[in-house]
């Protein structure tokens, strides 16, 4: 549960800062989001990958 909390706190802080610091470019915000995605990479869903229909 601690990992989820840390992930939410990091994302919330990034979004809050992006909203308050309108001088940031979209690209710089995307880079920060990409860094979070790399740090908190998701694991595969339980049960594996979904099958095509």
C-alpha cells in the first residue's frame, strides 16, 4: 500500500506544480510524467494479457 501512496503523492505533486507553474511547457511536464512512469512501471495485470476478440 505504501507504493501506491507514494505513487499518488508523486503524481499529485507533479500535477499541482504543473497547474501552479504555467510557465512550464507541455513537453517539460510530459518528461516529468514519463520519468514517473519509468520509476513506477506497472506490472502485468493478474491473469496475463487480454485476448483479442
